[in-house]
């Protein structure tokens, strides 16, 4: 392959709701671009992009796949992305390195929830979009409905470039209002016959042509003046206006295809080659420092690694975008994230699992390399005269969690290694080794997401695992003041142990005044504050330790031991063994012995006094509450709301959003178990949601009693 220059490269992503036909379109584009000589089929498991065994098993994309085609003297890099929201990580990483998105819309359904969410993600990254209405040959295809739903969601930026003469089983022709020609295909698709627009369509074509001219002119003052002077624009002038509109994200052209029959794909690629912005025409990439990295092949070299995969017999493959400069085979670069040196001994352009060796890649191009030692996703590699570092790709918060363990205990260490590897391939898989819950917790985007991981471990790595319901990370706290004292005394032979501690504990809140006096169980205690230590607890909340000792009844050198004993008990709460939080402890009295007192004595005395006081301070169990946002079709609102009520949800608001309804609610984590599966079942897979930790709140009394009983039973069996 020749070395393509930056002004010859275009980067696009194929995005769209599950079932919109992205992989089939990718196959047709590879065929039209001469990369393959025969189109594969998703049902036959022989497509270029879905080449992993797990994708063959499920019949859909699980990973994003980097591809390319050479077209009209240009190199088009494109990334086929998964449609299921469970695998959104691949979509997000792709959108961070491409310059244009092809948004596929299923002609049967129009804009779906996934389309809406993907549009929002593209908008956040200022990624231009082309809408591609696919599957127009399906018997339920409805082009007008697709356009109506697209305009409802994306506004008047939607500009029709093509419309089908007929939709459904008879689909074989489109009218192109940019070219003002009709394209017609035979049964096998491919190269179309280009005809004059028939009389029956000319009025509609002229009307849509004028709308497209206006949309193109709106993006450039000079073009607008030309339009007013001449009443129209030439095709080249329209192209220029459309390109400017796309770069500004003010114009979304609409194309029509049947990817399965290779109808319309060649014309779509022609539009990509002629009008889609080159990498040099897009805004510069911002760096962490606020500087901008321009797409300039003469600048210092800088690469950004956006994807990692593990390939059989090869190992780790790192995919990168050349942000600036150029990279040659054998170049040495510095990983600015960890300071290590890396040699790029081999460079490839890739089409799925097929890799073609190249000697050089320039700014804007996408490539791959192997055998890097210390480079992972989100890492920046620079030449010695460059100090750029790029922002990490932001992935969505997890929406599903499960505990995991190997069926064979001897595989525990290997399981950890495999899970770490899978996180490197898919950053939306998070692994938590919870000391608190004594479980390995897997976090992902949905049940299907983690079941796919399980399938891969079993079939690719011969590792049998099981999923269990994860425990809930409860917290314990107190709701009133309580006093306690404890004397630790032990005598065995010579030296003994002695320490006595008196303390008062109370609920802590930000901004509370310093302690001066207490009234506990009818008794009044006056204290003299001598010092305060505040500990931000690793599990959230605070412990405030107040030294109110007077007269030297406890030597100050023993106070850290008392605090250590308190922390030990907060690490293992008295109620259910959960972490305790948000407590202020005032140690105001005690006794010590000149010979027998030591640190261990006061640590134990502090521990037991705190435990006694805690149980008398009206303790409460706190549960994690999550903010959830659900985007749901209007006709399924009732079902979703009813389900939320069974989950102790507190509805915070509802709002209409472009043909859908958004529900905002707070829900206990305990009630979110398998929610992604339930929501999919309730809505036929048409709803999506996000969740994020909000706060800890007190559990209802009946649930607290259930938790206490369960903990007592667990302790009795231990």
C-alpha cells in the first residue's frame, strides 16, 4: 500500500442501534473498496469485522473493528462498532478518534433509543454525522417515518440527499437530489444504472433539491449571496457548503441503502470520498495542558492508543491514531504516561484480523502495532521533541454488577490475570477486589456484557467460573449520643495489661460545633477540648476524634492506640460487619497504670468502649442509593414506572426528550440487581439507562431487621 498523506485520509465510524446493519454495510464497503473479492454474511459467520468466536456465537458485534478501503485515490479508515448498549465502550473509543459518523437507521423502526443516545455522544464530541437509512428492501420499511423521527430527534439539520422511489420488497432505485439523477440496481446490486429522474418524481425531486441547496448555502455567507443572486448553486458549490455544514455539525445528510444487496453503497462511498472532511479539515485535538495538536505531518510525532486486543498466536495488538507528525517502522517513542521507551518495530494497517505491513503512517492515519511492553489504552506516545499528552477517553459508569469466582480454587490467580486482560481489551469491564464484601465484583454495562465475558473465559481460555449475587456494601452509623467506658485488665505472671477509656460518641455532620458538654441518659458531661483529628475514611464519610483528656489521666502517647482500636471496630461494624462512618468520638476520661499500661491495652479498651457505645447510640444501617436516568419509549412508560415502584424508587422527575420520555429516579443498589435485563424485557430492548452513585441513606426498619437477622445467622454458621 502506498503512503497516504494527511490530505488523502478520512476517518469514519459506523454507528447505530443494534440490528441496523453496520457489519453488513462494512462488508459492502470493503467489497466496493477492493479489500475483499466476495461479500460475507453475518448469518454465515464469515464477515471481516465480526471475526471473534464470541461474535459468531451471538450473531452480533461485541468488539469494534478497524477497517479500511482505498477509494478514488483516498484512504478511508472506518470502524465497525457494536450496536448493543452493553458494548458501548467500543463505540465511544471509536468516536474519539474518527472525524465523521455514519449513523445507520433501520428502515423498519426509524430513530430508536440507541440512535438517540449515540447522537448525543457524537454531539458531545462534535462529530459530524451522515444518516444512512438501511434495509429499505424490508417489507416493513418506511422511509417517511424514518425522516419524521430523525427530524423530531435531530431537528431541521436533517437534509435529504436521497429518497427511495419505492420502499419494501420492490426497493431498487433512489432519487439523488444532489446529483439530480435516479440510481437503479439490478437484483444483485453493485454498480447502478444512472438515469434521468422520471416525470412522476420530478416535482418532489425539485422540491427536495431546493431544500438541500438552501441547507448547503446556510453554512457560508458567500454561498448564501450566490444563492440569492442565481437562485441556485452548482454541484461543487453545494458540496462546499455541505462540507462546512457537516464540520460545524449543522447538517446531517441522509442516504438510502440496502447494505445486504449492495444497493446505494457505491454512491455513499463516492459522497464520503468527495464531501466528508479530510483529517486536515477538522479542528485540532486538545491536549491535557490546553494546547492543541494540529494534524500536521511535519510536526513532532505524537500517537494516541485507543484500543487494545489480544489475538491468538500474536498477543497484544495496540491500535493508535497518529495525531501529529509521522511514524516509521523502527521508530523509538516515549510513553509519556509512564515514562518508558517503546520501539514500534512493526506497523500495520488492518481490516479485521487481516493486517498489511506498512513502512510509514502520517498524521491523521489509523494503524496498529504489536509487542509494546508498557503501553495500554489512553496512552500517548511521543517523539523526543514532543510533550503532548491527550485526555483519557471517558467511558460510561457501570450498570450491572455480579460476584465471580473460579469453580476450581487453584485457578484463582489465573482468573485475576484473565480478568485484567479483559479489562485492557474492554475498559468498561471493571474488576473490584472487595476486602469489605470478601468477593471479586465484576462491573459491566449489562448482564449480556458479563455473560459474554463468561463465555469467552470458558471457550477461549478453558476457565470455568460462576456468577453469584453480589453483596451490598452497606454502611453503619449512629443516630444519637451514647456514652461508654471499658477497662482492659490482664495479669499473667510479671507485667500485665491495663487501660481504661471513657468516651462519648455522636453522629457527625459537616460544620457541627466543637463539643463543650453532653447530656446522655440524664447525666451531664462537661468536656474541655484539647485537640481534634479528622479522618477521611477510605469507604466514605468521616471519623472525628476529640481529645478531651484533662489532668493527664491518660498519657497523650496512648491516644493513637485508642484511635486505632476505634478504627478497627469501624472497619468491622458492630451490627452487620459493614464499615461504620460519620461518627465523632470524644475521649474525656480514663485511667492508666504506671507499669502495666501500654499501647495494646488502650487499643483494646478503646475498641470495646466504642463497640458498647455504638450499640447504645440507636445505630442504623445505611444503603447505597444510585441516581438513575431511563430513556424509554412513551408507550412503555407505564410498565417501567410500575416496575420502579416495586424497587423502592423515588421518582425525581420526568421530561419529554425528542419522542421519548426520560425518567429520573433514586433507587437503592439492592433493588437494581439484574435491572438491565428486566428493563430490556419490559420494553423489548427499546429502553436504555445510566446509573451513578448518589449517597448513603438509612434503610427502612423492616429491611434493617432482615439484615440483622441474616448477619446473626451467618455468624452462627461461621
